[in-house]
């Protein structure tokens, strides 16, 4: 893609300010996030990158309402996430944010079609409609002939595309990807974390910058 393309203009969806996350492990406190501030607008495709221990998985969990910060503020569509109930948080996880995690998190005994259907099941979409939608998205990522294959019958690249299709199936406001360089290469914005802080935040994915930063100890 054109790395000089501007970020999409859309309403602000995620606004986090000075987020921290501490984990107490015995007598030691691990500071996974040390004060991260970030704004994400609707329709952004963001890669969150960084070396092991940088805090990227913790940040992903925070953005996806899977974990709560030790301190700081997180607003989603102008509302304080700390004040939302479980149903509202579940709706954000299912409908607003598409995630592509490192291990893809595919159900090993389910077909590609069933894996992609999962967010639609949680959203209460009827069986016939969700199969049609899931099949269409799989076609769009080039897996129309692999719909009935299980993960162990797919190549690594094909499993990756199933995960991408699942992230796209609910037409989310935002897509977040971490660890996966091939997918991140298509991102329209890349955020690098290091030692629990945002190190860089720039449009696009620039291999000579981003891969060097990712691999640097």
C-alpha cells in the first residue's frame, strides 16, 4: 500500500489517556503499561507492534475491554469504559473491534465457516444469514474453497486469513492486529510499544522502520 496515505477521517472511537497496568507477582510488581495515551478513529486499521515484553498484548486486552487499567482513563465513543456494564462491554468486543491475535485463536474442531460465524452467533444473527455473511467474507479473503476445512487442514497463511475474515465479519469500527507482520504490513497506521510506552506512532507500515524497531532488543 501507499505508506504516504493519510489516515481515514472519522469520528473518534477510542480515547485512552495515561493508561497504566501493574501486575503483582509475589513481592514484585510488573509495570506492563507505564502511561499510554492513544486516540483511534473509526475505520482505522492499526498494527500494534513491539518486542516481547513491550506491553502490546496488555494494550490489546485493554482496548478490547478484556482487562481493566490500574490507572488512567479509557473512553469508547465518548463514554467511560469503567462505567459500562458487562453487556455493554461484550457488545464492544463483539461488534466494534476486530482482533487478529498472534495465535489466531481458531476453534480446532470447527470449520473455517464456523470459526468466522462465531461473532455473528454472539450478535444473535439467524443461522441462514450468518452463514451467508461468513461465506461471503471467506470468499473475499480467497478461501471460498476452504470453507469446510478445519484449522489443521489449512496452511499457516490460510489460518491467518480465516482469522482476518473473522475480524472483518461484523464490519467493525476498528481492526487491531498484533505480532503478525504479514497482516500488519497492510495497516494504515502503526503504533510501536517499548517498555510499556508508545515509542512511535506513524501512518502506514514502513518495513525498513517497523521491522527494525520490532526486532531491536
